[in-house]
C-alpha cells in the first residue's frame, strides 16, 4: 500500500468520528473528480459553501 494510503488509514483511526467522516467525504469527492479528469476545474462543495456563507454574512463596517 502506498504511504499516503497508510497515513490516511492511521489518521482516520486517530481523529474524532465526525472529522474522520468529513475527511472520507472529501477524499471521495477528490477520487470522483480524478476519475472524471476534472481536478483542475472542480471545486469542492465545502469551498462553494464557504463562499456562499461569506456572501450571506453581515457586511463589514
């Protein structure tokens, strides 16, 4: 197994369950983008949500 996969497996066991689940979702998104040769054009849903949250937030003074 590649070193990165081994490191990921170890970290998934160390992290809190919620963190591990979020990482699994993000890794799944990355794998899907790579399978579709879309890594250079895709954005994660989390990044899109962060931008939307910033736009919806209070205006700076």
